[in-house]
C-alpha cells in the first residue's frame, strides 16, 4: 500500500474519530473541549490504529478522561465503520500525546523572557538628555 494512501487514511480517521468523540461522549463531568485528536497512525495492514489524544488543563483528571475514552472504544470503532468504507475497521488504541503541552510550556517560557521583538534588532539610541548628536562618520559629506 502506498505511503500517500496511508497518510490520507490517517487524516480521514483523525477527523472521523474526532467527530465520533463529540457524538458519543455525553458525560457531564467530562470536558470534551479540552480533548484534541492530534494524530492517528494506522498500521500497514489496516488492522490497528494508534490514536494520539491531547487533554489540556486537566493534569489531575487526564487518566480518568483517557479511561472514559477507552471505554467508548467499541462505540467509536462502530461509528467509524458506519461512516467510512474500509476493507477492515482498525482496532483503535488511545494514547496521551504531550506535544501540545510541551509547546505551550515553551511559549510560556518565551513570553516570560519579555524581550520586545521590535527592540531586539534595533540600534541603541542616545539618551534623551543629550543635545549633541553623534558626529557623522569622517568622509561622509566631504565629496
């Protein structure tokens, strides 16, 4: 099977699984807005797929939320089977993807540095109290 087809199937499965999560999980104690399906990796034989899930801002509840998603695995697979025409419906395995949290952490560290982007590459200016500007370089107006 071509790599291009595998990539298209991964993206198609990612979208379908995301929609299935929103349709199937109705628990009031579950913040579905914090859940993102970041990546799907289907095996070359199309029998198994690893689904990477990011759960933001719920460090204490992350395992409980992942367990609830895993509990709906059969329902999600059935929804995917109804929506997509595939030779095999892959068996889904859900895993936590920490990449978004790492990216947020890096962005927060960069913002803490508080270096204005406009001033980073500019020349230093003379203090506002000096009345004598720097003399022009020699030979600049001697022609």
